[in-house]
């Protein structure tokens, strides 16, 4: 039986660096799973990151900019016709 190594990052209440966050912290902040964050990175739609070894670190300001770039303007509510 072969064992596979799974990348684990320690979950902590304190950030590693005040300016950076881990994948786990990003996922928690977005209310998504780490796998969802990994998927965004894989398809090129995630925030920019720095990789040191197997650890990806996200600069908090870059994440804020990435979120702003994904904003969608609110559409005014329109009355529907047809009685629905």
C-alpha cells in the first residue's frame, strides 16, 4: 500500500507575516475550501502569490486588489412583466 504525502500548513490564529496570508487563511477569509483556492490558482484566476518551497503566500494588499478587480456593479431592480 502506497502512502501519499499531503501538503499541510499549520493553522494558526496569528498570521506568519503581518503582510501575507497562507492558503488556509485566504480560504477562511473567502469562506471557501483550500481546494477551491487551489482551483482558482490552477486556472489562473486566483490572486497573485509568492511561492517558497511548497508554501504559497498571498500579500494581503494584492488579495484586496484582486477582490476589487472582481467586483460587479449592482444592477437596479426592474419591475417584471407578466405577473411573475
